[in-house]
């Protein structure tokens, strides 16, 4: 899956598509052959490297390590192309889930669960994170280790830092990478990963490696890069545990809304399950909504698609990657690996999402009609969804906050 710099507070997990020959569909469409040409950096690579070398030594990196590592660093044009790429068309969430939770990925996950059962049982007992969830992260991040990335982490991060758009982030990661090398946890030729510096079986960035990686097998190294995945799997469980994972609590459940439900309440605000039950919200099979603490309601495709009640663990997954579609994929893949059923409700497959330019137009039209989105950037966030709900309420539409072609048509009609 190609995620365009979705930042979580501590972890940027960027994984590639399944490697050639792996029987899993890629979780995102490949980048076009001709990516846009990025703007020229403000200084030469050599000028940036000299300045960063001084900053690295001042930050406590041994001069010999810094000099030797940075002397071998080279800018990578492909990194700049991928960083600059912004797709015009957004992939529908159902297409993403079809590949993220494909039959092959489910089957391969069950095989990996059996193959590493003893280690996963100990990891679950140590960190309190269900083994299926750990396996799901592994499956989505690197196709169960088949695609851990092959680009030099030092070269990738140096390129991003030199380019300058995310210099603070890239330099912080590069400093952490230098500390990994200084500690002898791996060598520069083995320090490989994605184009954005995510590494290993479960795609840790260097600072997350520093804070959360563990030496599960006791060999004195936190080896997330090698063929054996146990250190990486334990590190992932440790990460989730440190951010508050609750053992025995599901990420969420598919739900059913009663006729006449006020969709404005489905704004992801957590409420006691007793309140949802009183409003007539049930599990998808019509049974009582499970009570695992407060829950929010999620309608990722609006009123015409599946509804989910999500609990605290859903937000923990979003600390790994702060994208709702990613968290939904991890949760559902874990459930399917454990033997759970597909979602009951159908997705509105006949209504594709808006393109980036259409989203910008939608935001501009909402603002012009008095429903301020606080900018028109083509990204649908909480402010845009709130503005959509305001417009929908004003027009007598179901206020589900979903940006669709139907919504854009209504905006165009309302705008004259």
C-alpha cells in the first residue's frame, strides 16, 4: 500500500505493495510511470550534508560514525518523485478493503499464525495484544515479510531532508538511524526500508524503533530487518500496548441503525453503549450492541454503506497509522484471520468518491454557501465533514457528512 505521508504521533508506517509472485493483491494502485517533477531544493546536496553532519555531531553522534555514514549517502530522485506525487483520484474504501483483506491475505495470515504460534502466544501473554492483531499489522505492512522495502534508509531520509519540505521530520529520523548504526544494531547495507524510511517486517520509522522496538529473542539486537520476524512482531505488540491496547476488547463491531436515526450523532464521538442501545442501535445481526466501554459510530461510506461501532482499541490502531481506512482494515483482517465473517452490509459501489479537484470544488462551494471548511485543500477532514453536515441539515438531507457525487451535485444546484 502506498500511503502518502500519513503521520502518526510516533510511527509513520509506509508499506509497499506485495512483492512480485506473492499471491496477494496490492493494497493501492501503483504510482504512475511519470510522476510530477519536484521543485529544486534550496541548496545542493553537499551543502545540506555538511550542515547536517555538524548538527549530528552536536547532537551526540560519534564524528566517525556520522562522517562514514553520510559520506556514502546519495540523493535518490525516485524518493522525491514519490514524495511529490498527489493522486487526483481517491480510491474507494471498499476497493482498498477488498485488497487489504483479500482471501489470499486472510489465508496467508492464518498460515503465519500457525507457523509462529508459540512465539505469538508468548508475545500476547507478555504485551496483552491479541496475536491476530499483530499478524494483521504484519500482513498489511509488508505482506507478511515479503516486501520489507529495499531502499537505503539513510539515502531516503537524506534525500527528504535535503529536499526540505519535511526537513525536521527527516532529520529527526536520520539522527535516530545514525544512533541505530552507532549502537551496532545493524549495518548500513542492511538498514533498508521504504522510500520514506519505514523499516522491517512491520515498518517502523527509526524514532519508533528507538522507543518501542524490543529484543524478543534475546540475542542482544532488536532485529526487525532479518528473515525471522519475532523481534518485529513483539515490537509491534509493545507499541500497541504502550498506547493503551485493552486485551479482550474488539476494535469495533458492525452495527445496525434504526429507521429515523439522527445521522448527526454518527460523528465518531464516543458515548456510553447504553446511550446507543437506548437510541435503537444494535449489532449487525440485530442483537444487543456489545458493551466494551464507550463507543463511537463510524460511517466510512455515508448512510448508504456499513455502519461500525468502534471502541478504544480502534484509536490505538490509528496511533500506528492515523487513517480510518487503515485501522478498519487492520481490525477486519484480524477478525477474518481469527475466523470472523465478512461485513454484512453492502458498500455503495456504484457511487465513486470525489476526485481531488472535485473535493476542492466541494469545499469552495460549501464555504461560499456559509458552511466554512476553513480552506479548500482537497483533503476531507473533521472541518469539512462538519460543513457537509451543516449543508445536509439545511437541505433536509441525511447529515452523514459523506462527500459524494450526489452531494456535489446538490451543492452545484444550490450555488446556481
